[in-house]
C-alpha cells in the first residue's frame, strides 16, 4: 500500500502584510509525481521552499515521512532540490558539483567516484567530469543540477521550474526524460511550474493554485476535461466559457438551445458557466445546427486551424484540421461528454441605503463598511461575492449569525448564515456545522455598490 | 495503522529557520554603537557645558552655537574660514571634474588590460603616505619659491587636486563602464553626432558617477586641515583647521561639536545627493 | 567608426596632466629618499646615498653618520612602522572577514531594506574623515570614562576596522548579486551547515570581490591619517601621525621617505605582476 510522504497541514505564510498561502492542506504519496501549477506569485515556490527547509510557515505543520519537520534545517532533511536557475557552484567543475553532497556525507573517495559516474550516466553526461560549469549549455546545466540532487538519494526531489530557462524543443525532450527518470529512480517528485503543458505531460497529480489557495487537485485528464472553476479552465489551455442555465440534471441551456450533458447536482434553472474546449467544438452545416455563427477570422497553427466564429456577438474559438473560407455561416455542435458545467461564482445581492461615511445599511442592525462616497440616503444594490463573506470568531466580526445550511461544492462549501432574516452565503474551505453561531466579516473594499435605478425609467 | 511517531524535537514546532539575513544583524548593532551613539553625544555636548576632560557640571546652553553666530570670533574667523573653505574646495572640485572626466572617458575606450593598468596607477599613489605627499608639495613650492602669502591658496588647491583627483575619476569610470555600448550605437544610428551623443546620452547617463565623484572630492577638500597647515605654514585657516584646533586645545569639544555639526549638515546634503542617484552606493568605489 | 586624433586630443592631454599632478609628489619622495641632506638649496648638487634605507634595518646609526639628535627620532619611527603594519594587517583581516559576512546578510534582504542597510554602510565612506574621527573620539572618550580603556592600539584598531568594513561590503556586494541567488540554499540542500554553506559555496564564488575588498581595506588603513590622529591618544603613532608630529616639530627624518618608497615599490611590483601575468577577470577593480 502506498503511504503518505509529505503532509501539509493548515499552512499559512505571510510576508509582512501579504498573505501568500492561506490555510493550505495537501498530502503527497510516495513515488508520486506531483505538479504545483499556477501563475507567478500564487505561492507555489514559497510552498516548495518550506518543504525544502528554506522558509518557515507562519503557522501550520509540515510532516515528512510521518515526522514534523517545521524547524529541521535543510541539511538534515532527506530532500533535495533542483533550483530554478540550477545554482551550480561556478568555482567547481562538473565532478565536484555532483560530488558536493556526497563529500559532505564523508563518503569514501572511490565510492563517490562511482556514484558520481552513475549519476552522470543517468543524465546522459558521461565524460563531462572535468568540464567547467561556464562551458556548459543550459540543457547540460539542467542535467548536472539534476545529477547533483539525485546522487544524494533523497526520498523527495523538489524541482522549481527546472525547464523554464530552456528553449522549446529542449524543454519537450526534458519533460519526457524527467518523467522517465522519476519512474526509474522511484523518488517522489514535487514539480513547480507555470507551464500547463509541462504539468499535463509529466504529472501523476496536478495541484492548480492561485493566490495561495488550491483551486483543484486531480489527474491531468481530470483537470483538463473537468475544470472546476473559470480560472482553472482558462489556465489549463484555451477554453470557450459561456453563460448557461441548468434546466435539470443532464440538460443545460445556452445560446438559446438546450444540450444534453453529463453533469448533475445543480438546482433547477441555476445559472452556470459552460466550458467547451476549442478542439471539442465541431463545425457542421448551418442548417443542421442549434448554434449558428459566422467565421470571423482564422489562423493556421501548423497542426490545426484556429477559427474564430461569432455567435450572437460572442466569439467562439474552434480548432479544426479542415480549412473554411472567411465570412460563411456555419453551425457548431458538441457532444455531451465534452460539455463541462461549472458553478458560477456565488453572489450575495441585497438592497440597502447609504448611511454616513460610506456605511451601508441593509437592515435595522446590519451596517456594512464600504469604500463608497455616495450620499447619505441613496438607495443602493449591494453585491458581495460569496468568497468575500468571511466567517470568523464572534468577537472580531461585523455582526453575528447562525448557520442554517451547508452545501458541499467540491473543495469548498457554501455556508448559509442567517442574521435578522437576511441570508448571507459564504464560500469557505473551513469546517462549519449547521446551527453554529458565527461572526460574519466583510472587508469594506469587497462591498460593491450600485445606485438603485428607479423602476419608472 | 501505525501510530504517529513521536516528534523529533518538541521545540521544533515553533522554531523558525534562520536565513542569511541574520548575518547582517551584528552589523546593524555595530553601526548603531559607532555612528548613532556618538552622534547623540555630539548633539548633547554641542548643547551643553559638559566638559569631557574635567567632567564638569552639565547644563543646557545655546552658547556654543551663539559663538559661531554673534561673537567677534564668528565674524573675524569662523565665517571667513567657511567661505574660504567653500571657495577652495569648490575650485578643487571643478578642476578635478574637468581633468578627471576626460580621463575616465579615455579609460573606458581602452582595452580591458590597459584600463586595469590605468586604474591600478590611479590607486597606487594611495600607497605613498598622504602626509608625506603633502609635505612633498610643500617642498616643491619651496623649490619653486612660490611659498609666499600670495600663492598660499593656489598652492593649497594644487596639492588638494593632486590628493583627491583619483576619487573623482574612479566613480565616473565605474558608471561609464556600465553604459551599454549599444546605447551609444543606437544614438549614432538615430542620427546624433559625436558631440550630440556625448552631451545627450553619455553625459546624462554618467550623472550618478559625477555626483558621487563630486561629493567624494568636495567633502574631503572642504574638511581637510593637513594640506592648508603644511602648505601655508598654518597661515590659512579652513573649516578642517577650526575643528582640529578645538580637538587639540583643551576644553574645546563643545564648540568643536558645533563645528562638526555644521560639517555634518554639509555632508548630509552630499549624502542625500549620492543616495538619490545611487541607492546602494555602487559608484562610491 | 574611427575617431580622428583631434577628438582624442583633450582626453589624452587631461590624462597626462592628471598623472603628472598625481605623481609629482610620489616622484619627489622617491628622489628625496636617495639624497644625502635635507637642505633644499643643496638638492641639485646633492650626492646620492642609500643610508636612509640602511637606517631602517640597523640600530647602529653612527656607522651611517646620522646625527644623534635624529637617531632617537628614527627609533620612534620604527615603532610607528610596526604599529602601522600591525594595525593594517589586523584591521584588513578582521574587516575582510566581517565585511564579507555582513555583505552576504545584506544581500539576502529585499531591495528596500538592502538600500537602508547600504545607507548605513556608506555613512563612513561619504562622511568626511574629520567628522568620523571626531565621532569615534567621542565614543572612545566615553569608553575611557566607563571602562578606563585608554586611547591607543585598541581604539585605533577599532576605528580602522570601522572605516574598512564599508569598502569590503561595497566590493563584495556586486559579486554577490552576480551569483545565483540560490547558491546558499543549494549548499544547505546538499548537506552544508549554515557556516559551511558560506565557506564552501558562497566565498569561493565571490573570491575576486573579497580580494578587491581586502585590497581596499589595506590601502585605506595603511594610508590613514585623520581618523588615526583623532583616536590614537598622545602616545600611539602610526606612520602618518608620526610624520605629522615630526612636521609640526619642523624636521622629518628621511628614513621615512625610504620606508615609503619600499611600501610603494611593493605595491607597484604587485600591480605589475598581477596585471601582466594573470588574465584580467571582469569587474575586478584593483
């Protein structure tokens, strides 16, 4: 049976006032190839540095092989790292770079030589022992960095965008080689990248991150085919995302027509986002199609044509191997299993009246701070994303309420909190229970106001 | 299921991993002790009657400051000395700039090895004792028989230029060397002549080095006392001489502190100028 | 594009003039160290001698025909020379080690904090020596009041370390910025302790910067006059303050000229050897 090698529990990390990781939980199995995927600044490198021992979490625990390693120095961890720009030692030659860790372990000279040669062989750089670092190409440096780390026989190898500095062709070759190496060595890899293609090619598991949170965990296929949020859908390859309505289970309506799909569990007539990959849309004769549009522009991409089709003022992107002339009317179709339904980001909507100093009153006792400068007495519509309604200890909150209902939404839950007959929905990953009394807290900048239009207009 | 192993070290949980940042902390303490504390002492004794040598009573006073504003001494000695210092160090700085900039410019267009040799030759005189070099200037002026009252100021300026010229050349060279040659080529490409390229591209880009060089020449020559003492046989009094006298004479620390504060004001202005163009002082050496 | 001679005329003239004005005193010291008397009127007709050099290495001044009133002076000069060599060696060694460590620390901060720390670092560089000397004098007078530590060897050493460290930091920091920011982490990752990561990975990579810094520290220390003057008390002299003291007493024994020429020649030879034998690596200043 596989066992858990790395277990991250409630990791939070702040640099000054900026929180880069929020209550991060993740476990990684032995021999797994896990990729942390996200845009720069999403916290993935910080996470890697904490596992490697170069940073401490502000709070939370890191377990490695069952032991708490929060304060363990990096030289005492059975973990090695391949750094972003390799961090090879410029004053040492290839042999001494690779032998660096072994020499510190006070290994016999003859054995060091053997191990170094074996490692160089593995990275296909036999005979490079005496070369100076500044005579190596980028790809060779990358391999030496790899050899230097794996020669220490770590249980876990951390790779921080190791291919980012290489050109496209080399990068694709190395992706394959890295995966092979991981299989051969049987070492757990944690791989950090912002390149979705790398992640999809190599990983057993992908963790998509943004703004210090996990958005989705899954196999490459799951992440690609069933993105759970708009962000994931956009980040993993190009997508057509349109608004739709879930008529009932397995039936969604968009572009004025209803389509069979494979999703269920939404409420009746719930507004949803519909995601369709460009390669899943098929161009057919307009008269046979539920969706009709006009070809607006096209680009030849080598393997396929990228065709943009305007449907009801919206642009759909289609990838097809066939070429079509510009300006003709075409139809679009998609098979049920290629339609991915996503829940819309939740929104709380209230009506309220402006009070002094940008405060907005939405009931007798519930007054929220906002950054608005609207005049006192103005009637407004208040919109707050469910993710911005924070549930907290009662003491520090704006007001308190009672949890009426909790709906699981994948890794998040929608928590329904009632206060003075007003229901607030909060999307949170923290655990709550129905009936609990909680404090509700909303940052002033998250409170969006709009002046209420008169009905008579 | 195996029970979770006991934690390796219980104190680990809250232990933070140390980074190399810690290496700078003793330096902060060191700077604090050797810069901040004496600065406070300086201000303290400038505003008090406290006498270091006798350990007399302490009382607050403005007398040390009024000494440099209202007194006979202020009118006949202090302010004229300041004026003379500015005149001399201003002249030194201007001469150093016009002599030094072309040198730095020429160095930049040399082969790397020639540059390094010129650089070495500029630093080398520092290995010849500065006091002895000043004394040598006196000997030269004696040989030339220009060691007379009329020539004292000019002699001081010449000796100071000789002393401080390398400190003008080096920062300017450092900045000039960093200018990407492609920028100069781009300027020619866009139709600028040599002269235009120099005044519109090279000169503005070397401004940081010029400011560093000016400050590194101006401040030392403003506060030098050894040159005027030696070359003018103590006949010309400059700002540096005033401070030095207070330090040599007994009980002069209070007024000496006031003089130092005046000097510090000038050097703060210089410091701010340098830091504006070069936050980390990369052009200082 | 080839440049005409006329556009180089001014820079070349400036360079010749600059070196002329910088080197006149150096050359005069050289000449003076070989002339017999101190009398200027006779300098042209003077005969050459090596006795000032010999006087550095002997105590038997009679054989060199050096008047006894100068002999005692030469003895105090020898103390000053030993003081200078000791202070310069120690302060260079200490400030090179600590300056390097501090630079590594400073380099690992974000730009904002680094700028602040470099501002602190640059205060002694920009501050006129006379003010730095006066400030250090104040702290040492305080120290004497509280601990009884008199001004002398120790205070001069501290002062020299104080003004030398900034030059080491300024020399090392640019090299640190050039190396991979993960060098320290990589060494830790492969098993180095906090200390050995610095000695085994960082120090070798920034060695040229450290050597430049050490040279700066040495140059600043061996030539220092003003700060030493302020913090040395009345008994302790280095070569600079000794010359000053002699000058104010109107006569400088020429033995010090000989010493000065020896020091200068060593530096000159070192420069020639290093520049003509070794490949010049980029960014190296001295």
